[in-house]
C-alpha cells in the first residue's frame, strides 16, 4: 500500500494518517543528546512517545544509554527488537509480575519501580520464589505532581529495607527516580530552570538520605522534557529521562521549550465538506485521528484540537480546529468573510494538523508515514499500542 511513494504521492494516500518529519525529529534528538553530553549525564529516552523501534534506534545511535518504557508491552516489543536495557518507570503491581519475570528469564536487563512497602515486599518475595533478583528503583516525589515518596519521608528507608535478597534472589535496591511533571504547567525560562533544580536537588537529597542510612544508591534518574532542556547543571544525577522532546508538540511550544518549527508530527487529513454559512471546513480528521487531548486549553493560546497547516506544513492562522467528532474535524474560518472557503479549500484537498500532545495523537495510529531527511521516497515505520 505504501511502496515506492514520494512526497508527490501524498494526495493519493488514504487519510487521516500520521506524518513524521524525519529531519525535524533528528534535530530534536541531537539537541537533547548534545545537551545531556554537555551536562555529563547518561540519557535514557522515554519511548512511550514514539512506541516505534525505528525512532528509538536513532535515539540510541545519537548516544542514549538504554530506554524507558511506560508499559510491559513496550518492554516486550522493544526487547524483541534487540533493546536490552529497559527501565519500566511505572510502579509495579502483582498482576504484572509474571510478565516481568518472563522478560527477565528471556534475558532482558529490566529495572522496575516501586513507591510502597507492599510493592517492595511483593517483588522480594516473587524474586525469591522464582529464583531471580529484580533490580528496583524507588520513586521520589519532587514536585507534588503525582506519585512517589518525599525525600525526607521515613517511608523511603522502609521501602529500601524491604527490598531484600540473599545475594542472588529477591529484589535489589538500585536507586531513585523522579519525574517533575508539573513542569508542564510552567511558562517562563526562570520558572523552568528553578523546577529543574528542584527536581535535581530533591532527588539527590533522597539518594543521600538513603546512602546515609546504609543503602548504596547507584542510580539517580530524573527528568521530563521541560526540565531536561532547562537544567543548567546536574551534580549527583546519573541519568536523565525525557520522551516528548523527540517529536515536540503544541503543549511544549506553549511551555516555551521549543518552537512550532520543532514539531515533527502532524496528521494529514482531507477536506470532506463545507458549511459556508458557519464558515466551517469539515475534514476526515476528527478526535479519533487527533485524540481528545486539549492540552493547550489552559495555555496562552488554545489551539482547540490542533494547529491547522497546509500540506507543506505552513500554518493557516485563519483556520481554528474548534470541534472534533469521532471521524469529523470542524475547522472554523476566521479570515475575510467574503472568501469562498469551498473554493479555497476544495473537497479532496489536504491539510496537516499539528497535535497538542504528540504521545496522545501518536497513540491513535498504527504507523508513521515518514517524510525522509534524505531523498524523496516516503518511508513507513510501524508503531504499536495496547498493553
Ligand atoms: C516516569 C516518567 N519519566 C519520564 C517521562 C518523560 O516526560 P516527557 O515526555 O515530558 O519528556 C514521563 C512522562 O510522563 C514519565 O512519566
């Protein structure tokens, strides 16, 4: 279906489809890796954004060390593609233990996460019962955003002491992890630099408290895209994680951490109708293609369901993506009233919609149609979903 296609083939392709601009993505990869290199830390990209081995291979080729995943399905898929150093950065629960065990036994170097005594106990017991040793990080809360244990909370030491093994079997405490997700709500470089330092210093403090209590803490893993790109120095940190930077999106542009030209992802859709009296252009790109994510709603510029561009990627400021049904997108014309919108955007013509949230929009699709960095021939990279 997608064999031997070129840029010129776009009008013949069935829409909606997910377009990936390889050159822009590559620039984002190099920008992040260069920054991590200059800060002297290892970089472990979060592949939940792309769920695509082709993308992750480029992140490793640029210098990343291992990957981060948000599901064991991702761990399994990437391991199947030859990735062998994987951090599952969501707290473990009993019904996922068998899956983790299976991956470990198959040879995957898997690191797990806990934030409770109950989970630590469960991992230690399961490891002992099955003759394996789980390597485990403890999640630290550095911004009150979501999960994790505060650095000074005695629970931190309790969880570490519960991670037990007899040298071979059980669970091994390996380090601490935090994610300053509240950085998404910030808007100024000063606030982002301060949040990056808060994320770093509190996670390092947690590591120091653990070491002082006799628990060696080799990993100090921090990161989100806004903090990773704002940190000015990272003493005490061993690795940084970031995900959405690889494609960027409108939310990240609203945070001020990238420009709109840095966004590598868009959805190609086709005009299927008009309501001139309302100034509406109707496309086949509804929320099923974009996701329901309205992440820019609380930002300075609300882009509705996405930013409307022409097929070459040039923004059309007069069109706002105001409504989305499952398979219909409604674009509101806000330009000159006398413009004949049906003539300007005829049935069958194509538009590109830049997403609010790259991870959410990507998750709606099975593949990327890649606009290549070199040459004219489109490529198709498969991505996966589910759990
Ligand atoms: C634990 C963890 N680490 C890293 C990330 C990456 O964050 P970002 O996509 O902002 O780079 C996330 C994102 O949700 C996360 O949950």
